[in-house]
């Protein structure tokens, strides 16, 4: 049976050129955010869910308009993404955006690309309390113990390997667990280092044009 290709594509630092959460924190610079990042990335002492929740908890909800405006206006889409979305449609490749980002910037930034909202997985937010609260509609299943927040491996496991050819595109620690499960990995930035640590095969990329060319070459091989 010919397997359908399915792509699990990260958002921050992958579809966008920079990590939007880090950009928000650097811009508003609430005291303590850098320590949280260090505990996540360097010490690996806390989970992604805990880190993201703690960082946004440092920002008052009264900054909602400023935070949302900055996140949307500051982000830049990586070259070739529009063509990549079109390519997936033409080739009947199912494209899912699996993002550890937040709804208030993920949805608006993806709106021009005509991706069904059911195919976009990200975290949610609430500005009802004194500080910004991150909500977690896509938590880990019983198999994953990484406390991801937005659990990419849970989504990947819902598309079994005997039916799908699974492809992951990503750049960071939030993509690492998923990279262990799929058949093909496109990596940049920190995800390259993590793949090398595990001797996990990957294809490096800088733009989505690179990925299109590689997918075409693989199809023709």
C-alpha cells in the first residue's frame, strides 16, 4: 500500500525566521525570563510547558494589545513557505502545523496561507487574569512523559507509520521528541545539534525551497 505523505511542521523559528516567544520576552524583558530559558535549554531542568507558562506569567494581561501587536508585526515568514503550502496541496501531501507557539500570533500569521484551522495545532492563551495565562489544548498522551505543553509526539502517533510516511520539519528542542518518531527529519539550528547527539539522520535546510527540492528529488529517485 502506498503511504500518504504527512508533514508535521513547526512554526516558531521554522515557518517564521525567529522564535516569536523569545522575541516577545526580549522586547518586553520581564525580570527572570532569561533564567527560565536557561533552566529549559541549558540545564534541561524544566519542561517546555513549564517554561512557556512561567515566562508568560511574568507579563501582565494589561499589555495584551502591545504583546499581540509586537508578535504579529515583528515576525517574518521564512522564504518559500507560500510555495511550500502550494506544493503540498498539488502533491496531496497532508500539511499539519504543529506549534509550541501561542494562538494570538500563530493564527493571524498563518491566515494568508489558507491552511485549515483544524490542521493548525498550537497553545491557547487567556488575558482574563492579572498576568497572561497559557492554556494547553493539546497535552501529552499516556505514552509521552516530556510534559511538552503542545505535544507533537501525541499528534504524530495519531498517524500510524503503517499508513503514513511521516516527515517532521523543525528547529529546536520542541521538535526533538518528534524527530525520534518520524521517518524523515528536516532540521535547522538547535535541532541539528540534537539530532547529531543521537546520531539521528536529518536533512538540513534554510528555506522551504530547500525542502521542496529535496522532496522532489526523493519522489523522482
